[in-house]
C-alpha cells in the first residue's frame, strides 16, 4: 500500500493509461479523483474501483479551461482536505501533416496537453507548498523527444511538457514537491491509428526494440513509483516506459 491515504488526481482517467493509473493508485491505497472530459467514462472507472473496494470519485473537467480546473481541484480538496498527487495525463490527438494542419488543430492540442498541464499544476501547487509535500507526474511522449510525422502539434506540446516538468521541479523542490514526467508507449485509444493503420503500424512497431506496444496496466507501476515515497529524492526526471523506443 505505497499510497495509503494519499489523495490523488488523475486527469484523462476515463480510459487508457489514465484509467490504468487510477486503478493502480486505488490498489495502493490512494483516494483517487478520476477526472475526464467525458463524465460517463469517468464514472465507469470510478464505479469499478469502488466495486473492488477502493476509494474513487468521478469528476468531469476540461483541463483546457482554467475555471473547470479550479472547480475540480476545489471539489477534491473539499472532499478530502488536500491534494497529495497530481497526474497530468489528459490528452487529445488532431493529426495532420504540417502543410495541412489547421490553426484550430494546433490550438486544441496545445490547449489540452500543455496549457491543461499548466492549469492543473498551478491549481494544486499552493496547497502542496503550504503542506510542504506533493508529487506531480506529467505525461510526455517519445514524440516530444524524437519528433514524429503528421502530429507536429502533439510533438510540440509534449516537448513543452518536458520544459514545464524541469522548470516546475526546480521551483518546487525547495517546498518538498517532486515533479517528474513519464513518456509511455502503450496500446490506447490515442495510439490506435498508428498501431492499426497499414500506412503506419509496421514503421512504428519497428522503432520499438521490444517489438510490441505495452498494455496500459504495464505502465501504471511507473506512475505509482513517482507518486510514492520511494521517489522522495527523485525530481525533474523523464522516464521512458516505451519498450526502448527512446534510449
């Protein structure tokens, strides 16, 4: 029970990696706020956790909206008294080649991934600073380190999260707060196109030395580590859990 009685917010937790992380946190004893733009999906994950004996609450939130984020964090704090752990996992994909990408596609992806992570981080930071404790885990991607084709908006957002992570880690270390990032490579709805489209699937699979995509449940333990006291002296780091794609 590495997270016993910790209060954790996981965004984008209605499916994929976020749902796997929410379930793993609950198994480790955390009280989990399952946050997603889709209220029904969030509710389904939370109900499944509760049915297994865990503590979970579903909250609908658009992380691109600061007022939504403030209301969500206030709701968690009102219920549990504090926020100990934040996982910035919410994300979307709006794929297009550079010359065909619309401004709206660029803006939407940056707003959710990068600005959304900033909104959530800034909303929980004051309480963590006051208590001199906090664990923040951001989600980046190999795309943010290596670049990719057809998703320059996504790559730019994920690269921005690297800078966000390292800068926040430097600022918040003096307050007992760690900030780290994970670059996962898992079979999720967001990676479905590149995993299944004949134009992309072989090319991307060849980049993974382990020769397969991970199940989201294989990635979740890395989040547990960064959220736990086992990682109390680890901050500003980026861990690639992608089968060796990034090395």
